[in-house]
């Protein structure tokens, strides 16, 4: 199992990860470090635990917002699918009505043609 050493707030942490996950873990650590660094600049060095907690809450807030947006998009997609089904049904109904009108017109024309031939 590979190990990756990451830096957060200037401190090194060695973490184990699955094969091939090293780069992903480093990216996640860099993302967390960005939040911790920003917080440390804003509130000062209030201790690693508190900075990690605050950064974790910020990341959790971002995730919560993103999940809310994903759900809103899923709802919108579902509505659009329903609208599309409704529109397809209306289109099919209109097509059937046009076909009925054309069939009726064709029967009348055949009747007229038959009467003209009989005359």
C-alpha cells in the first residue's frame, strides 16, 4: 500500500492510500490546505485542530451546496423528461387527428369520384 506525504498548514502528514490514488489524495490535501491557509490568514493560528475543524466545515458546506444543486438539476431533468413525454403524446394525438381527417377526406373523394364515374 503506497504512502503519500502531504503538507497542510506547513505540517507534513504521511497517509496510506490504494494503488493509483496518490495523485488524487495529494489533490484533496492541497484543496484542504488552501482552506486551512485562508482561515489561518483570517483568524490567525488558533491551533491545528481548530483550523482543521473549521476547514472541514467549510468543505462540508461546499459539498452540501453542491449536493443541493445536483438535486435541483435532477429535479429539472425529471420535469423536462415529463414535459417531453407530454409533448410527444400531444404530438402523437395531433398526428392521429390529422390522419383521421385525411382518411375521411380520401373516402369523400373516392365517393365523389365513384359518383362522377357513375354519371
